[in-house]
C-alpha cells in the first residue's frame, strides 16, 4: 500500500470534477425550482379562463351598505393634492369621508387641505405632530378620527376611478372579507427602459400573483387602494410605525390572524400611478421595500400562520428579493460553466434548466406586455418588446443592487426612511416611493 | 348546428359573463371529467382488455422480427449497459430519446433475466405503450366531444385493426411517439383549459418529435386543436407557453450535439448536421400510386392487413373537412382530420421516402376521424331535421336506416378483421429465427472468438450466447458502412467465420460488397424455415466459393 501512494494530481482532478459537477447540479436544481415556482405563481391569473374571470370585481348590485374613511397622507404635495381630492370627491359612492393627513411643519400642503375642507364637508384635515415623520405614523394619527366602517388608503397623486368605492363596497358585502385590496398599476411604460419593466412588474403582481396570495391566505398588502374594516384595523393597532414596509407588514399580521383578504383587479378600476422619476429613486424605493420585507421577515408574525404551506410561501415571498438577486447572478454564471467547463453532458443539461425557466419567464413577459397594452388601450411598439428583452438582464442587476443595499443598510441598523434625507428636493419621487409591489 | 363554436369543452365559459364573486377567488367549477364517469370507465376498461388480449397473445411469434426492432432494442441494451447511446458510434440517425425510453421500459425485466433482452420477449414492453395509447385515444375522443359509443369505436379501430395489431406489436419508435403525441393532444384539449396543461402539451409534443422526428409534421394539427380548445382571454398565454415549451425541449437535441462537439461536420467525428442531411437525402421510394414503385409496395403491404382503417379513415377525413361548415363534429375533429390530411399529403410526395412504419403515426388520427365520421353520419340519419312530434314511422325509418348501416359496416369489417387478428394470435412467423438463435448458441464452439455477420434482429441473441458484441457479433451492414468495424477486418470476408443469411441480409447484400463476398464464400451449415423467409447459417470457407448464394442475393 505504501509503495505507491495514489497520484494526488490525478485523484485531485477527478475529485474536483466530481465535486464541481455535484455542486453545479445542486445549485442548478435549486435555482430551477425557485424560478419554476416564481413563474407558476406569476402566471396564476391566467391558469384557466375561470380563474381569470374570478380576479375581477363583481358587478355592484343591491345598493350600498358600508361607509368609508379614505386616508390621504400628503407631505409637500400641494401641487397635486387638490386634484386628487377633487377626483376622490367625484366618487359615485354616497357615504364616505376623506381625511387628509398633513405634517405640522408643512404649511403649504396644510393650506391646500384646509381649503378643500372648507369647500366640502366630506373632507377633514388631521395634523401629524410626530418629530420624525413617516407614512405609518401619519396614518396611525388619523385612525382614531375615522368614522367609516372601512378605512381606505390612497396616495396624494393617485388617480382613483369614481366607481371604485361602489365595487369595493360590494366586494366586502358579497364575500364577508376583512380586507379588500384593489389593483394599482403603473402606466407610463414608454418613459424609459426601466419604467417598462417596472410597469410590467406591477401588472404581474396585481393582475396575477396577489390573487394567489389571497387564495393561499398569506398576503403582503399594497400601499394604497387597500381597504380594511375599521374595527379590524383598530384591533390590529394600526400600522407598525417602525417598519419600512408597513403595508406588507399589515397584510402579514392580518393574514396571520386569520383575516380574510380579497383581491380584485379590473383594468378600468385600478389606481393609476407613475414609475419613479429616475433610476436612483427606483433603486432607493426598491431598497426600502427590500429592507421592509427583511424587517417583516425578522418580526416573525408570519410564523403564526396555521398551514405549513402558508409559512413556506411567507418565508419564500419575504425572501424573494434576495433570492432574486442571487439567481440573477447565478443563472448566467451557471450556464457559462456548463458551456466552457468540461463537465459531463448530463450535468451540463441540468445546468441549463434554470436558464430554460428564465427563458420561459421572458416569453411570458413579452406576452404580458402585449396583454397590458390591450387592457389599457396603449400602443406597444416592437421597440418596447425589444427594450423589455434587452433590459431584462440590466433590471436584474438593478434588483440585485437594491437587494444587496437593503441587507447592508439593515446590517448597519439604518432603518430610517431614506426619503427624509431629501425632503423638499424631490417632491414627486418622495410620494411615489410609497407603493410596494 | 349553426353556431360557430364546437360543441366541445368550450361550453359557456364562466369568463364570458361577469361571475358572481365566489367565496374564494380562483375556485372554479370543473366540467365533469372522465374519471368520474362510471360508464366511460367500464367501456374503456373492457376495450382495453380486448386490445391488450389481442395484441398480447402470440406477440413474440408474429409478425416476423424486424431488423429495425433489433436495432432499437440493441441500442436500448447499450444504454442499459452504460455504453452510451449505441454499441457502435451513435451517428445522429434518429434522436436517441426513443430507445432511451425503450431502455427504461425494459430495465426491470432485463435485470431479472438478462437473456430475455431480445426482440421477441421484449415486445411485451410494447403492450404497455399500446395500452397507454389506446386509453389516451379514448380520452381524446371524449375530449373532442365524440359520443361515448364513437369514442369506444375509435379505440377499437385503433387497437384491433389487424394493421394496428401487427405494427403496434413491434418495437418501433413510432409507437412511442404516437403515445406522446396522443398525450399532447389530450392535454391540448383539456376541458379545464389550464395554462400548464397546454404547456405540458408542448412538452409532450417535443418529446414525441425527439422520439421519432417525423412527428414534426403533425404539430400544426396539434396547434389547431389547442387553438380551438383555448379560451379567448387566456389563449395567447396558453399558445405561446406551449410553443415555447415545445421549442425549448426540442432545442435540447442540438444542444446535446453541441455539448458533445458534434453539431457541425468536422474531421474524425460524426455530426448532427450530417445525420439530418442523410435523412433528408435518402433515395426516394417513388410515387405511392405508381405501380411498381417502392412506395406502392409499402402501401399494398398496409392494405394487405387492413383496408378499413387506412382507406375508411382517409375518406372520413375528407368527409369531415368537406362538411366543416355544417357539422359540429367536423369542427371538433379539425385537429385529427388535419393530421390525416398532412400525413396523406406527405406520403403523396412523388420523390419522398416512404418507410413501412410511416402509417403508425397516422393510425390514431385515422381511427378518430373514422369514428367521428361514423358519429356524424349517425347524427345525420337519426337526428337531422327532426322536429317535436315527428311521426312515429319516420323515426322508425331513421332507426332502421341506422341499424342497416351499422349492420352493413359490421358485415364488411368483422370477417376480415377476424381473419387478420386470428392470424396474429395463432401464426408463428419466427420459428426460423428461434431455430437459428438456438443453433448458434449451442452448435458453435469457442463463441467468444467467432466473428459473425448477423442482422440486427438476431444480434442480441448472439450477444447473450457469448459472442463479443461489436467485433464478434457484427451488424452485417456495419462491415461495409462503419469505418470503425471495417478497420477490424483488414482481410475483408476472410476475417469472418459465419454469416447468418436472413431475408434482410440477402436483400441488402446487393449494395454491400463485404457481405456479398461473405455470402459467396460460404456454405450453408444449417437452415431454418422454407422459401424466401428461410434463415441459413453459412460458414465462411476460404476455398469453397459456393455460387448458390449469388442467386439468392435478391
């Protein structure tokens, strides 16, 4: 035995190759399942025509039964606030009040809000006096003043459909739900390459994926066009003032408490918004959401979900930004290894699985863009499809950057609202950052 | 019959009308499936027993072992042995998925008893394939809205026609491809119109094509079926998904070649490109209706076993396409009718190559359209123009007419099929092969050192008897066509010990000099069977040039 020790080199290479193969195969399979599940969920609404039909609002019938308190937090938004209030007042529902929440340090917005309140008794103004301000604190301030059966949340620049409240009213009564989440849709897909992808993200999220979450009984809620029964909201003690994704957190806490959430999406009834004005603000917005998701994950309310599958879905959903970041880097790397490294053909095939799933996702995104154009009567040109495909990898890089940034900030304990640092400078983007997807 | 919608699963969709909000969004009502229908289960089960009984009884003895069966099974054996995709160099003649499946199907039996891994016994594996295809055909017929009796008729036509019995017993890739194609059609016609069912249909279709590449021509018919069975609101996702899935799976074959560095021609290796070029440039077998052409002979060989299914099915397809406008059944069967049409047109190419197993991929569609045409005729006779309060005698005439038609069809078909199927369950066409295999396994000494030219059907028998696979037991045409084999025979026929002159070997020897020489320089030491079907075992002898073999060569 000792005469001729095994040649280290030979064995080493063989061992390395085997190890590499096993490692690559394992990583590939993990990535594949991740991408496959994400794809499966993303396509939820289009699984069958019946599912698609069930994602819409039912036609309101049998009159009205509920009263609404609509919260409208506004900060340095004197430019758009009045228009939003006027549009909300055009709502065809007969029983609602609008509570505009303004900061004590923001006289311009307060002036606009008070003027509106003077003109119409349905508008009231609540002043938030917190030293450090953020959206959940503002809304918690207004909660005791709500007189309606249902609290609804909108943002100051939202375009709300006049029939929305009637449909939500009907949805509450027809389903006995505790929460109704309406659709939110970014519309300006033609503005830039990233806004195109951003719009499509919203489309797939609100059009499709959220319905799956509602069905499974675990749902991270959106930041606006969300309606909660007032007593349920008060029992839950409102929003978490320290969470960067207070809307997601509320959804997680309510679903963990077994509350029924219903999602409805109608292209003519969605709340229309615009994408962040610059790549940097998109990055910051995404960082905040990711950090918020991380906080919600660490709070652990989702552990109280009754079903194992629900907890798994919660764990996966809250980790998604980080998994997405990892897979965005790993999938191309993996494919490159398969092509250029001398691994067995079988292993090479396995390494292509995630890329295949990514390709299928790409194709469905293209079809989704077509459908988006159809639904909203927007003209989608060939160049937009091209942008969608070419922009895909770059958007992945952006998402990965935001995910890494979020982890970094959370590690260093920086959980302030990033937007406070540039209050007054980027008015419009401040408010736009408040919509999670 | 005025609506433009087929009376199929496109029953009024919930999506057309705004639904009342159900308790849980996403819940849907599913149309009653076959799994819940007792009558369907009983009918399908009884027919399945009949099909398996007729196809299974005497399966090893009839029909005659085919060279191609031997090829695929031997390659499946090579896969099982871990020798790659073939025991000779795999040269991209067909995509390998077909015999990989055969390897899986025969895996357990070959572990239990390795000697049984020969063509005759392993035909039993094909019974599973036939059974699966027959059941899938029934399901498809029901999903295409055929009445229960017509679905049963389609299954019986498909499984019991003497032509089907003969061809489906054999280890042909086409039979496996048919199974996958039927699965694809079933998924495409899924009553729930589920996105992932359509996606699955794309995967199954790609699997079918990778099993036998000729299935490619049927894909447009699959697309038509999918189009008709998808809903307007979800169609673009369903169809794009299916096409993407099909394309991605299909691309795996060139990808496989690329990974092996064999995509394009190059020095010292085979390539996918050359494989495809070879298949596309195979010498044509003439116009199928031109007496004396090879294709005509192939057609006659099909019609020898059965005329009802090929000709009746073709007529049925023409009838359905002609009454498209008026018949709901015709529109529901648009996919299968189109498949028959495409396959017929491809067969009618004047210069094309028409292999004997070509008709296998048409069998399920022929059966479907024939059954559909029967249903259409039955409907026309029994129900067309019928009103409330029709006079009793008119109804009586209708019933009598239908009964007469059915009886006439039965009188024509049953005796012919009875004869054909009786032959299939009683005849023994393979005694010469078994005799030759036994002789070579017992009478030859030193088998490990003997070199024998043998046709593919007997090759595995020799391997199990101790001959060395490759250089010892040699696929006869490799001696001339595979440089790797020719290299081991520097002295040509003189390096051989035996030639097993089966009909295939004698037929092909004309174009294979080494085989021809070996036949000429050998003498018969044992002979099994009579006439053109006989199998001679000829020992190669350097000095005894026996002229007799020359005359037999053709």
